[in-house]
C-alpha cells in the first residue's frame, strides 16, 4: 500500500495532518479531564489550565530535545520528540498546579487517562505526515511512504543502518512497518484501561504510575521495529533507555500509591466549583 501525507493550504498557511491531530489530541485530553472533574463535582476550568500549560511546555520541551539530539534552529516548524514533550509538559503542568494550589498527586491522577488519549491521537498525526515509521516488511499491511519525512527509499533506510534486500535500487520505495499505527492501537487500549481503572479503589496518583508503566513498555517494544539511526546502546535506542527509566519510575509510584490513603482532594484553589455547581 502506498500512502501520501495529508497537507493542504488554507489562506496561504500550510496545514498538516500532524498539526491537526496534535490539536485534536490536546482538545480530547481536555475534554476527558473535564468529564472527570465534573464527575467529582469540581471546577472543569482546571482542565483548560492543564491543556494550556501542556501545549506550551510540551512543544518547547519536544523542540529542545530534538535540537539537543540533532541540532538545527530552535525556531523551526519541524522536529519534535515525544520524550522531550513529555518532560516539558510535565514541568509546565506541575508548576501550574502548584501555582493554582492543587495537590500534585491529584494532578497526576487526573492527567493519566488524558495523556494516553492525547498521545495516541498525536501518533495518528505522525502517520498522516509519514514520519516515525518502521523497518522494511513483507507483511500485507506494510506501507510505502514516497513522500515521507524522509521517504522510505532503500537509500534512506540504508543510510540509517537498516538492512535492505540485496540488489535493491537506491531509489526504490520500500514497504515498512506502520509503527505509528501500532502505537495508536497500544495507546488507545491503555487509555481504555486507565479510564476504567479511575473508579477503582487506589491511592491518589496511582493511575499516573499505571500510565508510566504502560507507555514505557509500549515505546520500548515498538522501538525494535522503528527505522532509526540512534541505536547508541548496541541494539537499543536512546528512546528505549528513556523508556526503561519511565517504567522504573512508574513501578515505584504503583508501589507507593497502591492502597487508598487519607489524601483528600478538597475543592479549593483552582478546583473550587462555581456557585451552583460546575
């Protein structure tokens, strides 16, 4: 199957599938957080505060991580790395929560399902612009990206150290694993689990530990299929090293916050409902 990127021009501005899905991901994350706040009879405005902080911190963090790894100008459109976005968004959201006088653990609890949903929708955007794809495959669902970022030609893949069939013309476009879609499926399943588990009896913040464990496993496994040139640790990539760290932190949070405790989220600060409810 041959797939082309989703791009179009609107009033002279180039619109890409990635930009559209990034916006959809943030909006969807804000929506599910609002639903949970409403269920708890707390102010839904805190969800909007989180989204704004996550947008700013996430984009800045993702760009800085990319520049640190690959160089290039900071003020350019392309080049975003998820782990950098996670660190930047985490920093901005936790800082905003502290400023708004919201318990940190409650912010963790609230954002866990939203992170999985937003991340999964964002990976749809990666597919729509054809980056972050996998190694060559002969499986029926393998996809060719002749206009990918970069194209899935034999020359590009060989330059990354990926093994291509002997005798393949350098300009031939090869079918590769659509690893973006693998991640979409895994992350949406993780969202489904977290959304169900939010009603279980557990310590505040435990869901965030579940998210970290799930996303750490998902990213570690999919990296084995990714076409990349950053395998700095033998067969392992830098993202896999970060995945292990995320997984370990998640396991620690699960152990500490497994049992329901005495932490009570009081409707104060940014969580104060408006008069008449919210």
